[in-house]
């Protein structure tokens, strides 16, 4: 192959790049929303005259709705087509955002957050399905550098935007801010997302739905609670998910095809997605608290001090082409080790203030590079008909990893004494990342694409 032909092959298709840009804009709204709302929890409780236990349901209800709807996304794409499902989900998230802004008490807000969660839960799996199918297994590293941008921009802009809104406007604007973004994304998607080809008339696996959706919701709920609620919900969720696994391996058309785990690259990537979600979302939980409680910063200042992590995440976009050239394994290993190195300074009791921004850049670079490469490993080798199942599975394991990581680190903080608890929590976070690096050694050195296998 000549140099010119090779460079043409390695260049992203403009049509695929345009599609990815349209979908990324739509996915940005729910990812911004989750970080903005987390900043405003205290304000919501005060303004709506609600107890801490009641206002926590603003976040919990959203997560439970999201957990219950994600398993249906793969079937919905195959049954109705990716384009209609994308448009319907974005419209539902838009409606939920408007209703949340109009809520009159804590009860109505929680109900409307469920509407938001149902819409938002489907968007990310459908985004990945649409783009992966359009790419045809080519240049996945470069493509992941584009479609994982919302997951990077959300944690960067969310705390800053949330702090500004809470400090200067009514709490209702933490939801109204989604409206122009969703309307623009809908207009672009209506014109720019291509219509689907022939679809399968596959029936919904009702048994699988009745097992997996409540099982995931119970696990997420249990991991977000304490005491009896946790002790009851987690075992119930684990049993339901376990029974679903048995059912899925026997069913000819399961809700989520667990036979994907027979593929070594996908199985290891899914495990890494769990561990990466654990370290990523655990860090998102710890870092704002660290700056506000241990270092005495305001909400707005804490958001700004986290900006260097966003810079590192943006720098990681350069690893997309590298992943295409050398494969996911070396990028995952390097990324995880950099992430551990960037987290470690926070485990000291009195780290030098000048060191922390540098550590955040290193952490953001490593974590995001690893996440990008893990996604490439998960999709390489998947045929187009298996991509919806892969997208659903990836989203489920990442969400469970995030819930588990947040629960573990919250428990570590609760058992500690004041600000001295933070070093122990960051040590745990570092350990999670080192374990993920060890698992990354199991990734195949190179994975043949689905196109190459046929």
C-alpha cells in the first residue's frame, strides 16, 4: 500500500465525523446535567424545604431510571431503528428537563427526574451503536477520541457551570440550561442522522427485562444507600442479575447477549470498563469534596481547581491514532499507570499546592487515554449485528463500576476522621487503578476487526 493510500485509509470519513459531532452534542446534555445537579443538591434541599434524605432522591431516582432503561436500548435499536430511538430519547430528556424546571415540590421534582433518566439512559448506547456501525470497524481510536468528548467535557464544565448557576440564578436553571442544547441537537439530528436500513422484528425478551432491569436498579440503589437498605438491595439485585445471566445464556434472543464475553478482547475490555468506571466516577466523587472540605475552597473555586484534569483529558485525544497503530493494550497500561501516578499525591496529608494541578493533568490524561483505548478494545471485532448488545453491555458495566467505586470511597470517608479520611480514600482509588492496569495485561496485543475476519 502506498503512503498516499495509507493516509487516505487512516483518515476519518467526513460523513462519519459529521454524524459523530451531531450525536456528541446530544449526549452532552445528560452528562452535563448529572454533574450540575450534584453541585446543587444542598441548594435544592434549602429552597424546596426538603430533608437531606428526600433531596438525595433527586440523584437516586435519576440513576435508578437510567439503570432500568439501559438494558432495553439494544433491543429498541434493532426493533425500531437507531435514528427514531435517538430522536425519541432526546425529546424525552428535553421534556424531563423542562418539567424538572417547573417542579413545585421535592416529590414532583423526583418524578420528573425519572422522566429525564429514561431519556438520558438510552442516549449513550445508541450514540455508540450509530457511530460504530457507520465506521465499519475502521479508525476506532480516532473515532473514540471524538465520541468520548461528552464524558470529558461534562465533568470539566459541569461543576463550574453548576456553581455559577447556584451562586447567581434560581435552581430551576440547572435544568433549563439543557433546553437550548437539546433543541439544537434535535434539529441537527433530524437532518443529519441517516435513516436506518432493514430492521429485525425481534420480540422483546420480557423475561430478561423483568430480571435485568430491576436487578440493576436494586444494585445501583443498594450501592447508593447505607444500613438495611444496602444489605437488602444488593443481594436481591445480585440474585436477579445472576438469574438473568443463566436465562440469557440459554435464550436464542436474549435482551443482552452475554455470549459476547466468549470473545477475549470484549470480556477483558468489559472488566476494564467496570474498573475504569470505578476509578473515574470514584474520583469525580472524591475530588470536589477534597477541595471543599479538606482545603476549604468554595463551590466555584473547587470547580475551577478541577479544570487541569480537563486539560489532561483533552490532551488524551492524541492517543486515538496511537491506539489504532499499536492496539489498545499498551495505551491502557500506560494510561492506568499515569492515572495512578496522578492520583497518588492526593493520598498525602499535606501535598504541596503547586503539585496538585500537575497531578490532575497527569490523572486526566491517563484516565481518559485508558478509557478511550478500552472502548476500542470492546468494539474491535464486533460485527454490526452485535454492536447494539456491545453498547448496552459496556454502558451497564461502566455504570455499575461507577456506583461501586462511589459507594466504596464514601464508606472509606465515613469511617475516617475528618479531613484525615481523604488520604485513605485516595489510596483506595490509586489501588483500583493499579488493579485495572494488571487486568489490562490480559488484553490481546492486536485484535482483528470484524471486517478483517470476514
